[in-house]
């Protein structure tokens, strides 16, 4: 939890407030995580601009410290990292498009806007793009010489497949992803990685065409995300940064022996020819047995 977060205890829950006191998120007793509770552009009397709305969503208001970040601080931190390792350094940028629409409007409202009010959706995304492009210029101007990979984010998939059709992705998001990713590569010698959860196999050709170099977390439990099929179809065009261990069923429920066997099988599928960086599919959650975590790491280090 960042030090600047305004967190408060209330009966039966914790809440997080924005700088003006609005409750942005809540964590009911018994839960492990906060959930967004306020969607600024869906509220009567709420913010009128995207920039104002970004200060009123759980994800965008809390993730960054209040006020502008000093570029010199970023630059010096990146230089220290670069001088201390020969391994790849990832610059976490974000640049989310679809998700920020969900954060600002709420999932159902934004999805209905994409389908029924395309002009309004394009206007929102254009305003958001102005912010992202300006931030990208400042970010890579500070750290571009020290990082190897820039990480963007946009969860586009569900367990059952993409949240949108390829046609809708091409209309609203592909041109904007392409603009962001090409701008990043012009500003710095970086590879572009996208954190994108869910079943997105149908979108991969367009993501690759837009300039994507690597995808994470490769959610192998979703429809269409079989590791062998993905490797055969897209392995020459993209790096799979993940897919090494299923966290939904295997890491949490299997025995250590089963975890090790699963990990070794995933590595055998995804490693040939390169284009694979081992990582478990998602964050390791609080109820994962420690012995399974050890079994996973022993399997890749053995």
C-alpha cells in the first residue's frame, strides 16, 4: 500500500479516499483486496474531463504519488539499475486504454458505449491518448537510455475468450496501441510488452501487427490459450512472458510433485527456439501452499 494512500477503517470494512475525500475503494472484512467503489464519469456531478477523472479512480489515483514525478528522480533511479545489472530492465508505463474506460465509466457502461455510442467512445479515447502520449514522452525522456523493455497494460480477455470482437479491437484500440508502441520504439531502443490477462488468442494477430513484442501473463487456463497451440501459431512473432505455471488450479491445489511436473511440461513446450521467459501465470496469492512455490522454482532451476 503506497505511503500516500488515504486509508481509513470503517465498520466492517476498510476504505480508500481520494484527495477530496471521495471513497474510491473498499475492502470488506474477510476480503484480501480492495475493490473499486466509485466510477467518476458514470456519476452525476462527477468530473467532466478524463484528466480530472484519473484522480478519482482506485487504480489511477493510488498507483502514482500525488503531483508530478520528478524526471531527474526517475532518470537517476534507472541509471542505478542499469549500472548494477546485465539483466533486462523493465520500465512499467501502463498506458491502459480499455481498462481506463472501465475504471472511469464502470465495465458495463463503457462496453455499452463502445457498442452503442462510438463517437463518444472515440472522443474519450482521444482525450486519454493525449495524456498517454505526453506521459510517454516524459517517461522515456527520463529512463529510455537505461531500460530494455517498456510495459504497457490492457486486460482484453476473459476465461472464455476476448472481451470484444477483433472488429471492435481494430476500430477502437489497435490504432491507438500502434501509435503508442511505435512512439515508444522511436523514443528509445526498447521492446514493447503488454500485460494482458485472459483468453486473447483471436486478438494476437492484430496485437502483433500493431507492434507488440511480448505478452504477459499468457493465461493458459483460458479458452484458446493452449501453450502448444500458441507456440506453434505465434512463437515466431512474439515472446511469451509467462504461461510457466497455472496459478488458478495447479499452483494452489496440486501437490508439489504435480506442480513440478506441470512446470517442466510448460517449459518443454514454450522454450524451444527461444521467445519464452518463465513466469507463473499470475501473482502468487495468499492461500498458495509455500511448498508448491518451492516446487515451482526447483523445477525450473533443477
